[in-house]
């Protein structure tokens, strides 16, 4: 069986992780430009000042994507390039850059799939309260409108936010992303709600303005499964799914928050402001019928946290490997010796992706889905100058097999974007953790080189995945 003709084979990136040119052509400073320069926050002090210089090399990169045969390129717009201060004056050079990038994609028959927010917030807004402040929420609506008006004639697929729960949790609980706060639970839940509300408003604005195209949101997806058959582990997995999946899928797909979560938050004094008007807006924008983007890397195998162990707070502990106490202290993720893991301790389980998608279908019906990220972070072996990333090929092939199975079972999966199209800056793991089909030589002027996986994916796309 081949994948349907309309299925998009793509690959992804994000502005801060690829562009560089951090202070060029009128771009404002982002929160990551500042945060990455605080000692100890990133791996070996790496930052995105230059990244892989996609800003200057986008033509070369898109030509490579075209050679690979990509149907679609998912990239994000850097908000401070468009609005250097978050709101106020538009930077024409920022608009020009994304016009060029989009036109270059279209010239090569590559569909641009655009994320509005992949974590680089204008520092001016961060400084003034970030996502806790009404100014930021308003400014995002304005920024989104500006992008729809400038690029909406050519962009037909929009993602409002990338992985809300990740940037908010890392920012307000783990101290590992800006604004670098630790255990600020009250703001954590309030900010989650602020972002979901802003998403809903932007969706309604988009629809009411009559733009053509689809608009969705991308969530990380880490379904939880009990690590053993103890009743306490089952309960822990249910709790994890409530707080780590349904808490952020429900407001988008149902327009409400899970009662289980709201009750817990009230008991702990972490309940957030949810006005009647906000509730109406969430309900109006839900269910989000266009699509939901899913970033899938790994599931969680969990047991109850019976000890008094608290979560360790460090950059390393925030990089997602199994074997940590949950952020709320209720459960622990565990490494199961019989399962396989990446070098960074992320479980490799294509089966859990499909099981998880069925779980979503049970909860929300057969919603249109794009897998907006999936891939293997590795240190690729270089043998005689060739990049032999066999492990990545196996990883993606196995996941695509289960995606195909899902399609054949009737799940509405409309596309698959590998993370990442090119080696790029990992937020907390620098350039050491590679994900791309295209290698970037940091010792030789950031020259690009095709990996084995490049040729493999080229063949998958050309044959519409028939041999997978
Ligand atoms: C997702 C982010 C991506 C990317 C990816 C891999 O959470 O949306 O931007 O970073 O994870 O993560 P890492 O680089 O930590 O391995």
C-alpha cells in the first residue's frame, strides 16, 4: 500500500534553532537571545546567534529539500523579526525575509507549513511579564493578524503554538527555558490557560476574517502507560494522562478543562482565572476541526511516586529522559530494561504512537492529525566522510510503518514531518544531538552534506512509502 497522494511527507525546523542572524536586518532581541547567554542554562553555552545560518542559506537549504522531494517544509516565524518589540512597529525586513522563504518553497513545489510561535518571544514582552501579561496576549493576536495578512495568500497551513506545555513547564517550573522560574505552579497553570485562550482568539480571528486555509495547534504527545501491573501504577498513569495530555488537548478539542484537573488545582490553591467570557471563547473555537499537530518522540512508563523524592532541577534533568519524578511529584517515569532507548534516554516506541492515537480518537473522535515532529536525536557516525545515520533511518521507518497502519485503520492522519530537516541547535543539548537529514559541518563553514537518511527519505517520498 502507498500513502494517499494527499498525504504530506515533510520535515521541520524552528526559527531560533536554524536561522542565526540574531541581530540583523532590524530583528529585535528574543527571550532566547538573552536566556541562552546566562551561564549554565544551555549545553556548553551554545546559543542561536548563528545557529546553522539558515537566514542567509535558505535558498541552498530549500534546494536540498526539493532534491529530497519534500512535499512540505514546516518552519516557524520569529516574532521579533516581524515586531522587534513584540508590538508597535512592523519591521519590513522581517516581512521580506519570510516572503522570500515562502516564495522559495513555492518555487520548488514545497508547501509552507508555518508555526507562529516556536518559543522565541520578543524580550521586550518577556521583560514585562511574558505570557502572564495581557500585553503579550494582545500582541500575539496582532502579530498573528499581520502574518495572515502578509503571507496568507500563499500559506494555507498555520500552527499557532508549538508545544505549549513544554515551554510553559520549562519556563515556570523547571527553570530550564525563559523566564527561568522554578516551581511557580500558580503561574504555570495561569499561563497555560492564557496561551490556550490566545490560541482560541487567533483561530476565531482567522476564521472570521475569511482567510483560506487550515489553522491548528501543535502539542507534544507523550501518552502514559503503567510500567507494571500494580494498581498504583495504573492510577499514576491515569493521573499522568489527565495532567500531561488531556489538560492541554481538552481546551482545544472540547473547549473545557478536565474536571479531575480543575478539582486538584482548587485543592492545591493553583486554580487559575477562568472567566465566563474566556470559557465562551474556548468553546466557540472548539472543536478545532482543521487539524491538530502532534509531536511524538516517546511515551511515558510510569509508577506512583511513593517516596518523598522531589524532582531534580537541572538542565540535564529537564532534557526529557525516562527516570524522573513528575513535575507535580505524583508519579515517576521509569526506564524499563526490556525496552529500547536513545542515547539521551528517550524510549523508542513506534507502537505507543499508534496506541496513543487510538486513545485520542476515543477521547475526541477522528480528528485530522499531522505528525508535526518525530525523529531520532543521535550523534551520527561519520565513516570515510559519509554520514551513516542508519539508526535514524530505522527509527523513522518504524514510526512511518505505524503511521501507515493508522491510516489503513481509518485514522485521519494527513501528513508526517520528521524532526528535523537539517541538523540544528537543540535548546538544551546544543549541536551534539543531531536530528537532520542534512549534516552541517561546524568545523568547515557550516557546509551542508547529505546523510544516508537523506537518500532514504528521498526514496520513501518518491515511492509514496510503498515499501514501508
Ligand atoms: C521538541 C521541540 C523541538 C525540538 C525537539 C527535540 O520539543 O518542539 O524544537 O527541540 O523537541 O528536542 P531536543 O532538541 O531536546 O532533543
